[in-house]
C-alpha cells in the first residue's frame, strides 16, 4: 500500500529568495554535458528494451 504524500513545506525569507532566483535562472548545460547525459540515459534505457 502506498504511503500518503506529505505536504510541501513553505519557504520563507532567504530560502524563498534563493529558490525563486534559481527558478528564474536555471543552470545552463554545455553541449558536451548534454551529450554525456544523453549517452548515459541511452545506455540505461537499452537495458530495459531487451
């Protein structure tokens, strides 16, 4: 049986400001980082296809 989902905590003060700033400016991914991430994803997903 599944466990109930807890309520999401509300952020206040400096935590809220940092969270909003991070949401407005997400970290950028270089082309090399993207290719590496996708290669890892494809390798893992190939296990499930067979």
